[in-house]
């Protein structure tokens, strides 16, 4: 199963490339993937039905109970038959439905194939969380497929509507899955079903009942049951192959599958039958009624599908063996005839250009083969013998006759049976309406022009209709496939015989109900004009789509109102709200709890009196930052508090934290200083009087609250801290003595990977705001003038001028090789610092070497990838401050984006590679070997992850320097006088000015 999924998703990934080569014929290549999986599935029949099924489990994160668990049992096998078989036929159909000139075929084919894989994963998942992942994949892919015609407003609107409705249900379902998994103590679906009885009778029965209702909410939205039925007809804006596959055979069946999967264990739950039978019957009647009002043959089928989904939900959710048998039989029959009918509609639309029954006339005369195919499928939908629909519907009637009239029948049983009969009458009527509307000759309507159909185009619906006939005449194989699932209900107290699927059961009440259905349905069709007039008199009091639009509109209005009163553009207001909540809620909880302060408190550590000095420094820095009237002074004072905290860490025996805090504080200080160049020097306080008092109160209250929260949190521990085991885990499992670094790159590698991902995202956001167009290296090499003449001459663009400035400065140095800090000579004299240049020459390389030392030594000594990356970033910062943006370009020729991507890729690879070696994600290996000179070496593979962290941090620092440094430098330089002089003059003085600049710096090198 895992192999099938892998092949399917890999094929979907490369599908666009196949379309580039083969055009629309690439659909045939894609169809081979589900077709091959279908053949593989047939060969698994013996294993699946011999007793235990097939299980494949790959542990992922055992501590979180996450695993890749798949199980192929009879229910999954039957569902997979439908998913893979119909999926391959729909892909074959697409090869003739689309034209080579149609845009986006590669993406469409990839998405359709990926959807088949997601559905296969959904029905074979034996883990609740894995099931949900595939569930949401189908939601996202359906959104993309429905919105294939993205230039059409209707397609975009329908796709968004389907996404929002099914996602809302999916979120409710996720909560239910988590509650159920936690109550059962496992997320394995098979294990949960085995203990369903004790769960519903035990102390967690209330939680389990709630979980079941929430899961059913997801099924209701996915399968378009009332009141969420409106999204499915709207989704008919999708291409017909999408409708045939997603909305007839696959996606909408996902909700039915969930009901069928849980029914053996939870159908006796308190709210199960009211939800399943109530909403199912309402959906069947509403869908059938609305289908009779449609003039678009595709919408007739869409509302018919809504009706049938309600029908299916009632049957598979009844929780009896005979209903289970009939339900799966009807599910297969529905997939065959409804997919065939949608494909027929696609052919009619493709060949005639219309789907309107008021314009279609004489299509049967133009294509009798198409008419026969459609008639077989429509007759099966109406339940006409000897077709699959008749066999399945007879079993459904039989099951509900027993349920509504048998011993111990509930009071509503007969009402449900009457509702089913009325729904079936509507089904017969709209089936006849479809055939008449699509193929009949209509008086007064011109014959519809209809192009000949190629056999390859008709093949897919013809095969489905043929299978409908085979199923009806020979239902024994299908009965054999379903019986093991029906047997799961046999252990119940009210169990009945499941019976068998058969074409003829004799003269039974079910046969009488079928005859009544035919007679009443034929009468409704015969007097269709009278029915239409009666329907026109009924006002649309309740319309699901209108209710959805009104709800969304109301949410928009509320959002506008709330946003207008909260997003006021005032930083003071935002901070006041955040800090008020941050101190009011915890302080209220502490007051209500009324717990005494923990014992053993002290204000000063007697073993470290230097803490007093650090504390005083922090307080003085904070007060000075508040009172500062210059931005630079305020930032500097804030940094004083940061360095004081670093000292606190050092005094408490945490050198790693102290080193990291010091490096972070330094590079943040640089970033603030660079950014402040674009801001006024004065720090004007725009609030005073009463508002200033309020700010002081909020600030003081927040600080005091955090003090008490920290005290109570530290004194509230009752269990032994897990951190006490970290030294042992770090050495035995992580192979290092530095607990902090081993924790970051091994024990909690997932956290660190998330953090460096956030760093990369944040850097990308900053660069996007600054650069607007590109974050790449803006300095290019071509002819221009040195920076000294910026704004004075030449009309060459600034990017070209920058590269030439550096090139010319190199040319006129006094050494044959490239001189170090040559770009320093491109700075204006007032911006140069000879002392800073000399210091940079002395320490830059040492800092780079030291950063690498911190990286490699960090596993056993203070340091690590984060500290090493910050050190290298500070080295680049010093070089930029000494030589300007040109020197930064020389120091780092690789773009920041490349470094960030490389670092993330390196870290990700270190996590994925262990999977291929039989390990777990981010699992480390300790490799010991001997090298000449170095002797015995112990290498831990988590060092590779640390290297990725190092590269990401260097990339972040470089992005900050180029965004807040080099780019702002360039903006300032562009504010010079207009470039009025001729290019010739600029080029004539180029060498002279560069030479003078070089000569003036000889003695300072």
C-alpha cells in the first residue's frame, strides 16, 4: 500500500513534464498508474479475504503516537476497487475530453492523479491522524480541481465555497478524532473498533459520544448532506471528469466511508441514528425534489447525487448486517452508473456545446451508441432490472422493511421506510427527466448539431455501463466481497441475517415497493408539466446557498467592524491591549487560586554576589531606555539590559546561554542601528498626561505579574523534572557533553528545525519589504563610476555603477593581487575609519575560524551551530561597517536566499536520511573511527543538522546586512543631485578619481 501511494504521488509530481512531451495523450500514461494499482489490488484478494487483511506500519514519532499505519480489509478493498478502477477510466476519458491547446493540463493531470492517491490513502489508513491528513489532502485537491477554470468567477467561487464548507467540517472532525484517540488510548482505527463497546459504556462515554458526533459532522459536510448540500451542485463548475470522479465515485464517498468504517463499533451510540437517518432522509428528499427543477442535465445529476448520498448514508449507517450488505452494494452500483452518466454529460457538452434540456433535441438520433450507454446507466439509477441499481435497491428496501416493520421496530421505522419510497419515486422521475432532456426529440426545438463521437471518447462510460449490466445479472462476486464486512454486525443483540445480493428474491414486500416506485415515478414524469407548475408555486423559504452567502457576508461585516475598532494604527494601543491581557488573566488566576508563596525564596543568591551588580545594570539600562530622548541611546540602553541578562546566565553556570545571549544582543543592536538611519534621530513622545500614567501602570503591572507568575511556576513543580535526565540522554543518546547543544540538535531537533524555518521565513519577509523585487546580490559588474562621483555624472544605472566602482578600485591598488578591504577606498572620506579598518584586518579571519570552532566543538563544549553562525554574522557585520556595501559583496558572494535554502535543506536531509537506513526522523548515529594526526574521532551525525543551523544563521545575518545595510545605503546614495553631465566626462575622469582614492589610502593600509 505504501508503495502504491509512493508511486502515485511521484507520478503526480512528474506529470507536468510528461504533458510537455506528450500533450493530452499524457493522460494515458497517468491512467496506467491507478490501472496498475487496480491490477495489484485484484491479486491481493486472497490475502485480504483469507482472514486478517494486510497491514503495513512504519513508526514515525512513537512518543506522540504517530505512525504510518495502513490496513487493507474487505471494506478498504471494495472502496479501493471503485477509487482505482473509476480513476483510471476517468483519466483515459480526459485524453479525449481536453484539447492540446487547453491551458494547465499538466497541473490538472497531476492534481487528478494525486487525488486518486489521497483517496486510496484515506480508505487504507489505520491511524486516525493519517486518515485526517489524507482527508484534508482530498479537500485541497478538490479545491484546485473545481477551480481549474481559474479565469471564471463561478469556478473560483464554487471552489472556495467547497473548500470552506468541507474544511469547517474537517476541523470539527479533527477534534472528534483526537478525543476518540485519547479516550481509547490509541489512534489505531482497528484497535478502537475492537474496544468500541467498553468505550461507550465506560467512564468516557460522554466524551466518546461527543467525538462520534464531531466525526459525523465531517462526514456530513464531505458528503454534502443537508444543510451543507449546496456546495456539491455549485462544484459542477468543475470540468466534467472532475464531477464524474470526485462528485460521483470518490470524494463525496469519503463521508460515506467514514460512516461505514465506524458503524460496526459506534452505530449504537446515543446520537448516531438521529444524525444518520434524519439528515440522510432529508438530503434524499431535498436532492430529489431539486433535481426535478433543473434545466441543466449536469445539475440534474448533481442534485441526484445529493439525493443518493443521503440514501447511502442512511443505509450504511443503520448498523445492521442486512443494511451493511445493501449499503456497500448500492455504493458500488452508484459509483458505476453515476460516473458513467457524468461522462455522458461531458460528451454531450463537448460535442454539442450545450447542456440545457430546452435546447437539446434529437441527440439520440445523432448518436445511438451514446444514448444506449446513458439509458443503461440512467435505468440503473432508477432501479430498473436487471441492472446493478435494481439489485442494490431491492436489498435496501428489504433491510428497511425489516427495520420498520419487524419485531422491536422503532416508532419512526415506518416513517423512514415511507420517506425512502418517496425518495426512490423522485429518483425514478429525475432519471426519466434526464434521459428525456438529454436525448428526446422536443416539439418545436431545432435538432441539436452533434459532432460524431470517437470510440476512444465513449470507451470509459461504455465500460462503466457494461459493468452495471454484469453486476446486475451476476451479483454473486459483489456479494462475496461485501459479506465479511456485513458479518461485523452479526454480534449485536438485534442482529439479523445479512441475506444476499440477488437479482430475484421472489415476490416480497420490497418488490411491491419497487413496483410502486416505478408507477409513481412514471406518473410524475408523464405529468411533468403539472409537477413543474406545482413546484413553481412553492417559495424557496430555505436555500442553503443563500444561507451560506448571507453567513459569509455577515462574517465580513463583523470583521470590518471589529477591525475598524481594534486595528487603529497606534502601536501604543496595540501594546496596551496585549500587555493588559497578559497581566490581567494570569493575575486574576493567581488571586482566585489564593495559594501561598512557595518556601525557600531568596532575592539574592548568597553564592553569587555579582548578581547584584548585574541586576543593578539591568534596572539602570531599562530606566535609561525609558528616559532616553534619542533613538540610538534608547536602543543602546536596551542592549545593556540584554548584556546584563547574559551575565546572569554566566553567573548561574550556563555559558552556552550566556554566549548565545551576548551574540544575539550584539547582532540585534547592529540591526537596530542600521534600521534607525531611516528614522528621525529624536525619540519624540507623542503621549503625555493621563495616557502616560496609564502606560506606566500597565508596564508596572505587567512586570509585577510576570515576577509572581515565575515564582509560582517554579514552586508549583510536583514531579521530577525531565531535564534531570538530559545529561544522561545527551551523552548516551546524543553522544555529547554539552546538554544545551545536544538538546537543540538531537533531543528536540523538531523544535529547532521549526525555529530555523521561522528564521528563514522572517528573513524572506524582511527582504521582500526592502528589496520589493528581488533579494539577490544587487552588485553587478559593468562599467560605471566610483561611489565618490555618485549623483554627479553618468546616466548608467546604479547597479552597473556599483560593480564598476569595486572593479576600478581594485585596479589601482598598489599590489598585484586583490587587496584586502579595497572597497574601503570607495567610501566617502567622512565615512571612513582607519582604526576600524585595521581592527577588521586583524580579527575578521580569526572570527570566522572561531565561528567554525564553535560549530564543531559545540557538541561537547560551549558553542554550536547557532552561536557559530552568529559569530560569523558578526564578522560579516564588522567587515561591512569597515568597508561598506561593496566590501560586504566581496566578503559574501553567495546570496542570502541561497544560504538560507541550503541550510534548511541540509537540516532537513539530516532528518530524512535516517528513514532510508531503518531509523527514525532526526535520529542520530555515533560513528567512531581513527585518523592519522587526529587519533580517535567520535563523530555524531547530528553535527550535520548543526551545520544546517550554522548556514541558516549566517544567511539570516547576511540578509539583515544587505536589507537594512547595503540596500538602505543605496537608497541614500540615490538621493544626490540629478545626473546631468555627459557619460564621456564621467568615463574620462574614472581612472583619475580611482587612482587618487587609491593613493590617499596607501599609508593607511
